[in-house]
């Protein structure tokens, strides 16, 4: 038992305490030391002290140098014959340069430039020696370095392309309604029958709630006039609703389609149809539909015109005038509007070759 | 930001596949026509093709955000849904694709020519390849000046010719593979 303990102790000493002072362990200890001093300073002098930043930066630099030095001494860090130590050092260097945990943009830059920075780490010893004298490497090394640089540029491009695709999906989330099975570029790791709702449902919900706000309890003749000028009215509502989307960038890919209002009973049925005109697969072209019933209701007209908001003011002044002429009549009846658009939220309907099979309706 | 679990892995696989095809073809042509060694030809073909791909990627990554919305929608449509035509946008697509193909061909040709020249120079193999032919007897020189000589083709022209041929071979092969892929998919789905 004691032997084991002594052994571990010896191993730890060997690892941490340098045999010579000119060794990477010195740098690691220096890094830890500056970190401790920085922490101590922070507890005494608070967060804003400039020395803390200097010391943390120093600590990072010592740490990176220690990692670099220790890895370049390790001889067996090879994957399929390639030395991977520049990529580990490059990783630590990226952490220091970009602080990727601070924001998404920094994270992207860190990941995208990781291969390039690692190439720089790999190339630097070939250009600068320990005495800081610069020299050009010989032709063989130069060729290896160029090849490595090109391969790493390719890796960086792939990573940048990945983030570009993620940007598309963030800006235009309705692209993902039917998954990307047909793509020759991307693989979708969620289930192949991805059924992600598009933003169209939210769009139509916003529109219908605004329509019912605009029409409810309006006098019926005004509603009919509104329906007569529905194109401009609905277009304005549509534009406002597009702005409230979670990702307003994709509003360029939505078109509103308003059919002639159908007569239903005494009132009308107004069909709203939001067409997705953006990129979609052959079977994935879709639209969403929601129908609103606009009906006249007979309501007793209030005698004292003080309830209601600004929208009903005009009606009430009208009614006040009629009231003054026909003051003695019994409780008058007003034809007001009621709007009901149904509770269930609209779902995507696909127009494609096999729409009958695919459509969830 | 939330990231969707969508990775461009198929692109990576196809890119590597096309790269292998191009390297195989071009290395063969380089070896045959420039009398380079087997390993050297493969190395040159690999590096120059990688360089061409990287230039293409940089061009795409720089230009794509600058594109107007219609073209961006086309790009998204192709990348995510493997379709070229959106909303009956046909003539422009044809012209643009043709233009891009032409630029790509001559761009890659230039990169490959310069890259292989650089590598040959650093291997000290450039001079023997393009050295002036030895001084010829007078009547033969006259024959050349009159344009009746047989060996008028300088080595440099031969070099350029080889690169164009290699480039054309790899472009045709990759185009064929892409068409084949589209055809197979049209059959399958």
C-alpha cells in the first residue's frame, strides 16, 4: 500500500517537477502561478483591475507554450502516421484567441479557424528557430506545408459551409417542414420523416386574430364594406403578421391568397391561404389554410353610448343621432358582426405528385 | 443559437469521391504525357485538385451572401432539395450554370497549370521539361521558320496541352457521375 502511494507520488513529481528548469513543466507551473495570483488579486482588488487581465493573459500564454512544448516532445502522438499535436495546441490557442464560450459568433470563428490556426502552429517551427532567426524551409518541407495548408483550408470551408446551412435554417425555418431526404449535400440526423411545423400556422393565427379584432362588434354594413376592400385590408394585415414571425427573414417566401368570400347562411366565410413559395422539395410544396366565419348578429343597442373602445365610436355617434330622433322607441336592435375562425391551428397541406398519400389532412 | 442536427456529410463523401476520380484520371494523364513518376503524378494531381476545390469554396463562401434573394433561393433549393428550377426560372438558370461551368473550367485549369509548374520548379524538373531544343542544323531551322517542321510543338505547349486534357477528363468524368446520380435518383424516387 505504502509502495503504491510512494509510486504515485514519484510519478506525480516526475510529471510536475521539472528535472531541468528549462522545461515545459516550468511553464505550466508559471501558468498556474499567474492564475493563482490573478485569482488572489481578484478577491482583493475586485474585477476591474487591469493587472488581473494581464495576469490571466500571461497565464494563457504560459499554458499554451507548455502544451506546445510538451506535445512536441511527445513522440507517439500519431494518428495514421500524422502527428496530431499541432491540432491540440491549435485547439488551446483557439480557446485563448476567441473565448468561444462568450458568444455564438466567437464559437463559429473558433471552430472555423481551428484547422488554419493548427496549420500555423505546425508551420511556425519551420520558419523560426529557437534563436528567433527566421529562415525559409527547404523545398520538401515547403511542399508538405502547402499540402497541409490546402487540406486544412478545405476543412475550414466545410465547417463554414455547415454554419452557412445552419444560418439558412435559422433564417428560413419553414424549409425544414419535410426534411432533407433528397439533398445530395446534407444528412438529417433526426428521423427521416421530420414533421416540423412551418411558421405558416403562426402566421395565419396572427392574421385571424387581427381580423376578428378589427371586425368583431362592428356594425354589419361596415363589415361588408371591409369585405369589399378586403384585398388591401388583408394585405396590410398580412404584412404586419409577417413582421411578428419568429424568423421574419422568411417572409419573402410567403404569399397570401384570398379567395372571393363565400356566402354561408346570412354571413360570409373568408378563406385565407398562405402559400409557401420558397425552396421546397417536389413533394414538399405546401400551403396552409384557415377559414373565418363572419356572421351578423342581432344585439340590443346600448342606450348609453359610453362602453366600447375607439373602434365603435362612430357607430355610437350614429346611434346617438338616431336615438335623438326616435327617442321613444323601445330597445333598438343593431346588426353587429361576429367572427369565428375555429380553434384548431392550421396544418401544412402538401401539393405534390403523391399529395393524397402524404397530406396529413 | 440552436443548431439543427443537420450536417453536410453527403457533400463531404461526394467531394472525396469526385476528388479520387479526378486524381486517378489526372495522375494517369500526367504520368503518361509528362513522364513523371507514379507517386509524383498522384501528388501533383492531389494538391492541384485540392487547391482548385479550396478556391471554389472560398469563391462560394464569399459570393453566396452577396447574391440577390432569387439566386440565394436557387442555391438553397439545390443544396437542400436537389432541385435546380424554382418557380419556372429556367432560361436564367441555364445561362448562369453555363457561365459558372466555363469560369470553373478555366479557373481550375489556371490553378492546376500554375500549381504543377510551381511543384515542377521546386523539384527542379521544370527546366528539362521546357528546355529549348538543341540548336538544329540550318536547313531544319529554315524548315521550322516556314512552318513545315514536324516538331514545332514546344515542350511548354505540350505541358499546357496536357493540363487542359487532364482537366477536361476529370470535368467530364465528374459531370458524368453527377448526371448518373441524378438519373439513378430519378429512377429510384
